C-alpha cells in the first residue's frame, strides 16, 4: 500500500493521466479497444512498475550496512 502513495514523479502522473483518459474514452464512446491500454497504464501508475523509457524498475537508493565494524577478520587455513 505504501508503494501506491509514495514517490510520485512526472512519469507516474503522465501514466495516470493517459490511463484515466483512455478509460474515460472507453466509457464515453463504448469502444472497448481503449480499455486494455488504459487499464495497463493505470496499473503501472498505481504500482510504479513498467518499462517506460528503458528502466524496468523504479530507482532505489543504495544504503550501506549500518553495523559495519572495523574489527580484523580471523582466517583459518584449510588443508
């Protein structure tokens, strides 16, 4: 549920707008050809997924491990 309400950017708003327009045109004209692309765009906007512009996943920040210690590592030789 958090994915739906977080990190809205221009592409998500664009997908949402085009998807809503396509679904509204389906309802207005009764032409079902717009329902599938409109539904797909709405799902992509809500869940922030899709391959728009060559990036198939939303970008995430890399956070290093917080409990990194500077203790020396003890190695044992295996024969």
